């Protein structure tokens, strides 16, 4: 599948089947995690057949069921944007492998996630993983003009990048960020909101895939 097709097909899923993830797919995910950790300095870990984090009451509030696999995204305290950017790489890879995912910030039990962490590291977020009972539904979007400085004169690569941004998941669908294009330079800032820096990292990864990294540079 092309990256745009993967982004279009991927939606948040909270209900999972009692079905094991194949060894071959787990190997691909673990290989990607090792590569990402080496590049980013994050400490992402994959938990398989471990349902305790989603057995707490908080998980029922978020309407999760059957989830027993997840990525634990661990990193330094102020790594929120990096967490979003690299976590979304794994989300889209999982979708490409035929799996479903959901970013989970609060509706799980942190104390039940037995992470390995170094000095100064913390668990930022987990990403539910598995075979969904459904494929989820598209999220609502704000008007593109409220998210960037798009105009009739905007280059096609910027339009393509922002269309990809619209497919990016954000906390409670808030889309609290703003992209600005000047020539071949793009700036992107998070607004003051819950998990907005993490959301910005996710959105920036989508933008790169849509626009093509060869067409622009970050400010």
C-alpha cells in the first residue's frame, strides 16, 4: 500500500479480537522499534499477550476491550514531539501489516506497564495494538484554513502535506497546531492544549509523508 492509502485506512480502534499477532509481524515491528530507538534516543518497548494495563477501571471509561498488545513509548521527560513523530511511524507500519492501533494517553493503568527505563526516562503514552473487531471510523476535521496558511498560490507539495496532516490522529480530535509555508520552508507550532506537542509530532510525520521531504525544509 502507498503511504497515503495507509493513512486513509488507519483509524483508532478500541475493541480487539482474541487473536494472536503472527511471529513474522512481531519480528518486523521489533526490528522497526530497534531502528527507531537507535535513531531517536527513545526507549520504545513492545508488550505482547499482556492484558493487565487495560484491565483497570480507567480502560472501561475509554471503552477498550480485548486489548492485550501495545507499544510503550518511553523517553526523556520533554520528548513529547519526538514521541508523537516516531510513535506514528510504528502506527502506520502496524496498519500496513494489517493490524489496528489506538493512541492511549490516560485510559490505561500505568502501574501495570512493566517498562524498562533509564535515568530521566518516563512512560509517555501507550499505543494499543492488535486485530480490531472493526476498522474504526474517520475522525472529524477542522477547516484546512484554520490549520495552516494555505492559499491559491500554495505549492502542490504543501497542499499534499496538509491533506496528510488532516489524516493524523490527535488527542480528542483537537488538532491544536498550525503550519506555515514560506517558499520552501515550513514552520509548525503546537498551540496550548492537552498533549498538543505529541500531536504536533504525529502531524509533522504525516506532513513529511504527504509533501515529500525533498520538497521543503523545516524552519
